[in-house]
């Protein structure tokens, strides 16, 4: 009996020491990141967006987002926060103009990956891409890139925004920055919450760093399996969700033809298992085939990330949005692909440029 008591005491002391060590080391409970824009979020929304458009943000507003943990030196103190500033039309990046110049205008539509959630404006894909394209000999480097990406948008919302809003800016090229959760709103946040880290024994984990440290990998594994099953089911050939995506792609292509816009689909991978075991490659193939059948140019971005450590590409340990390093890297790699596409369609883009710049009396060089 004494031996059992001593063993139990030793175990308790060991657990207390482990708990204390984790606390002294600054280890915090892993909390799945949810979007936290602060109290100024709702007042920053446009009250009456166009039909089918979930929401728009008022021009010249700012929103602050915070993380429980974030890489040191990027998100600012206090609270690992980042301020998003919106331009004259309520989107990220420099001010937009409805009037055309002789520059090739490229519009991006997409969700939070396109928006650049967790990334400063100067580092987002579209800003970096415009810098890269400006050095290209094609069209003498005269490009402007507009980012219409907004968090939470799915395929249907992106199509509505394109038809009701983006076409007013008379783009020559439109890039759909597609993530697998764009299949529908109900699946939208799965790629964030799969690494939950606080579902199993959730009530108790906030009190113990050791319990959280022990349980989090199990939670992660369970969530990853759920995410995989959810996505694979959503993209089955007979799935209503996938049928909706294909219908939206067909309508996007039709609108592009009618408005002399070159359509491009960029398929961004979920940043997990970036190797030959990546579970969603078959979905990439299906989406790519559906887009190509409608005459849409397709760029699969998975090869750009193949072999990389996904954790080095995330905004934070519990936020799998691509960080500033991923945005910078993909801007150049995607830029090369996009330049090749535009070079092959040079005459088509030149005609679009002539038509649309002539509306404002601009003379293409």
C-alpha cells in the first residue's frame, strides 16, 4: 500500500512539474482561430450589397484581427493583431479606378486566401504580383492588379460579385483564386476548424497546459480525417455542391466571353500534407477539368508548394491561411504561369485593352 501511495505521489509531482514547466515556457492552450474583427466589424459593412453578394466593406475603413498566437515579428503587439485597411471601393490594396487606362487590368476574386487574411497589404499576392508583372517585357510591364477577394465568399458569392460588381471595372483578365471550401458556405470554415485543438475535453483544457499539450495532437488527427471526408464527399460526381460549382464556372466563362475578359482559375491547395499523399489531388483534377471544358485557363498551385513544410506557411499555429512568406513565394511562381497564359492570348488581351481603354479616350501604346 505504501508503495502505491509513493508511486501515486511521484506521478502527481511529475505531472505538476510538467504543468509548471509548460507554463513557465509560455505554452498557451491551442485555440482554433476564429475570425475576430473587433467591435467595428458590423458598422464597416455596406448595408445594401448587390443581389447575391453576401457583404461588402465600406471604403476607407479599418478592421483589426487578433490571434491567440502568431509568429513573432509579423503580427503586431498587443494581442498578435493586424489592421486591415480598405481602399476607396472597400477592398485591399491601392485605390481602384472605374475608368480605364491603357494598362492591362487583372481582377482577382476569391475568399480569405485571396484577400490575404493574416497578411499585411504590402505582402498580399496581388500587390506582389503587380510588382512582378511590372518587370515583364509583355505589354511593357503595364499591368494593374485589383484584389476583390473577401473572407467567407464561396463559388456562388464570387460569381455574383463578378457579375454585379467586378465587371463594372472593365477587366481584361479575371483570376478566380479557388480554394476547396469555396464549394459552398456550409463547408467554408472546415479548413480552419479541422485543427481545432480545443474540441476534445474542451471544458478542462483551458485549465491545464499539460492536458492541452497531450490532447491537441489527437484532436488534430480526428479533425483532419473529418476535413478529408467532408471535402471528398462534397466533390463526388453526383454531389449537388460540385454540380453548383460546375454551373458557376460555366456562367463565369459565359460572362467573360460576353465581356471580352480572359478567364483564369487558380486552384490553391489546402496547406496540409504537401507531398504525394496530399488527399485532395483528385479534387484538383476534377475542378481543373470542369474549368477547362468551359474554356477557362487553369493553374494548379499545388506543385508550387510540393515538398514544403505546411507549418512554415501558416499565418499562425492554429490558422492555416497562407502567411506572408507563402504569398511572396506564390506571387512569382504564379506570375510566371500567368505571363505564359497571357503571352499565348496576347492578341485577345490587346483587343480587350484597346476596346476598354478607348472608352475613356486612352490611347494604348
